[in-house]
C-alpha cells in the first residue's frame, strides 16, 4: 500500500507539500470533518460552514484530477469526532506504509501529530509548509542574536529576498514604508464597492444545513453566506479587489464607517489562510497593478507589507515563542471577558458596531479589531486567555498562529514587548478621528470625565496609572507619563473614580 496523505482544513492548496509526488494509483488523500476541531473553541457558525464547504469542494477537485480521496463527513455514523481517531480509522481502512502531512498551523495539532507514529505504529512524515515565504527555521535564524524583533526590519529583508517592489536594490519610490500616507479619516461621499459574494451551490447549502443543525449554540449569524469556497472563486475575489478597492486601500485602511464593515479592505485573508490563495501570487498581482499604473505606491506597499511583512512575521513569532507564548500575561490582566463581546448591551456605539458586524460576517477589519475591540480589552484589563479565545472563535480567518501573536502581542501587550514596542492604547479621540462612530454615540467623546464622558477617555488614563510600574520606563510612553506626573491629585482621583464606576457596571452585565 502507498502513503496516506492528510490534508487539514487550512491546507486547501493544490501545491501543498503533502500532495507533492503523490502516486495516484497507490496513495490515498484523507480529509475529515471532525467535531473536536469545530468545538475546541466554539467557532463562529459561518467559520465552520466556510471551512467545511471549502474542504468538500477541494475534495471534489482532487477527485476530478484523479486522486483517491477518503473523505469523512461530520455526520458520518462512524466518525470518531477527533483528528487522531479519524487518522487511526483511515490507517485501518487503507493500511498505508506511511502518513504524510504538511506542517500544521497550530502548536496543539503539531504535538498531536508527533505522537501518531508511536500510537498508530506507522511512520509519520511532516513536510514543510511551502505556502509561507519564511519557514520557522529561517525566522529563528533571523531572530537569533537580535535584542528586538521588530517587524519593519524583517519586512525589509523579505522585500530584498523576494525582490518585491525593489528597483536596483533599493525600495521602489525610495522609501520602505508609506504608512504616513495611509491614515486618512473617512470623508463624506465615499463610494464603497460591494464586497465579493459567491452564490450558494448545493454543496454549500448542504453544509449550511449541517451547521445549523449541529452547531446551533455557537456564536454568530450563519446566513447570508457569501464566502468564496473554491480556488476559482477566490481568484475572482482577488481580481475584484485589485480592480475595485486596491487604489483606495492605502488611503483609508485605518478608516471606520458605521454600517460599512468591508471598506476598501481585500477580504482575502479567509482564502489566504486556508490555502485557496497563495501569498506570493497575491503580492505579484498587486505589484503588477502598481507598475501598470492602476494603483498608487502607498496602497500597494501597505497591502504588500500586510502579507509578506506582518503575516509572515507573526507566524515566525508564534513558532519561535510557543508554547510559553500562550501563557504570557505581562500586565497581569484578570478581568472576565465582558458580555458585550457576545452581543450584550452597551451604550458605546463603536463597540456595538464592531461586535454587530463581527457577529454578522465573522469579519472585522484590522483597525476595528485593534483600536476598538482590542483597545477596550486592553484598557479594562481582560484576561489574555479569554481574549485570545474570543478572537479565535469569532473570525473566519483566525487560526492560532496568526491570532495569538496579534492578540497577546499587538493588542494586549501580554508578551511585554516581544512583538510591539508599546501597548496600542488610545482614548476616544483616535476613534473619533478615524471613524464616524462617535456621531451617534450616547457618550460625548469631547468630555474627559463624568457619566456621559466617552469611557475610552478616562479608561486610557486609568490604564496608564494602573500599570505605571510596568510601563513608565517605556520610551514610547514617556510623554504620556509626563502628563500623568503633571496630573493633579483631584484629576487623577476623578479618572480613577470614573473608571471604577464603569468597570463595576461592566462586570455586572
């Protein structure tokens, strides 16, 4: 018998390493929908439907290409509900001489796979995941000996290594980073194109019915469902982004508008992170748009940085620092996740908008995740474990390798500065500058204290006061702590009293 080639739900790429050199007449491809992977955290209903539907479509494509596919659906009567259990049953059915699998995206899955050889008495070959441009080993070499692991320097190395937006060894346009041009607030009259919406075919409809029946107690709206679930659909979504959104992506990538969840963002992370799209493919097509005069450099560079810079960087941090990274809590945050994150009542319009859109779409763009939802969790001191679990649950593009460094490092500063040079804490003025959320809010963003003041305003200063011993020596917070030092006792007392009142009410809801 040949090899049993396991394809995981986030490895839906025809050039995945576990399919390379596959002998169509001897080898078997195993794919399985297992309850444990859908419920180890209670994933958003739309996320489960997206992954299962994409898996089923991918299996059909493999069959059309001549692969022998052993596919186990969730409601199969013999389904054990666990990945190991289904691999064990597949070994019994197919009697392979070895199991071949591509390096997984989560530490817990890797640890499980490493135990299979002994538990199943069969050789297990773990192959590198070539969909990423920097392997964990290469990132470790880059990090070795560095006092600070800053993304900007990693990003520049990636640009050079892959010759992306480079001209005669120098960055296109003379600068590496055009972020200064990418922080425009939303202006009135923006004509936002509609996001890509795929039609629901019979395969997806069957999955939607399955998810509605099996996961009815999970968070989120299942329908309307319009994710791309095939490679062809994902490629079309990429083309629509380049044609309709890329030119304005840079200008408004930090902007937020009430009732407009998609803005000028690409919405491609769903497909990139599960394998339907390849990172270098996206980057090259985006780069071509610049050279053909279809998009300005600030937009293209900003988008490229998210993919070959930030995305590759956070994966490197994850594999470099796990498993210890999962338990980091530098600020000793212990508050329970507030009920408002699950749709509970709140008078804060920015939070209400972002959580509503997360519930509906299993998506929020990066500024909503960082500077509204994340900023709030940071300021009130929510336990990092609970925040990590929430982000992993609610977003359809979330896998632990990308979610945890963004949450523990970027959002919560729980790693003490491994990833970010300072906590991304901000008061209400930032949200007011970058959105129109404050226009329809119960609270006044211009007021600093009192029951009708924007909570972000006093929570920000309370956060700095509360964490003074750990943060006051951070050079990027020096000006903020000069302000704290100059703050009179009465002002500091008013801030802390407002914060205590707000947090007490928050804990009751």
